[in-house]
C-alpha cells in the first residue's frame, strides 16, 4: 500500500476527531475525539518514519501514547469529579464549578 494512503487516513481520522471536539458537548466524547486526533498524529509520525527509514517517528509516537495515557487518567478523574457534584458530564456545566 502506498504511504500516501496512510496519510489520507490520518488526515481523515484527525478531521473526524477535530469535528467531534468542536460539535459534541459530552466530556467523555470530547476526550475520545482528542484520543482519535492523537492516534491520527501517531499514524502520520510512523508513516513519515518509514518513508525516511529511521525510527524517530516511532519513538515520538511511543512517547505520545504515554502522554495520552496520562491525559486519560487525569481527564477521567476530572470528569468523575464533575459528575459527582453536578450529576452530568456536559462540558457546558463544567464552567459552573468556578468560585
């Protein structure tokens, strides 16, 4: 398969994730869309790494996955905290927690 096809797939996945972040209001769906965008970037990193014949893109993709896992842990903790106080996971209601 041509590497350009993988880049088109990465661009499509990134576009779907960006649209989900902009359109949706549920915090869990927004975090899933951010993860989709990060995976699209990882796919592009790996494709460019294979095209140039080195491992730099794969190493960057690995570190991106580590940061994404930490982001999920912190994000879900915040969502659970908001859900316990407000009984909803809407992004619009998160601004109500300010003092």
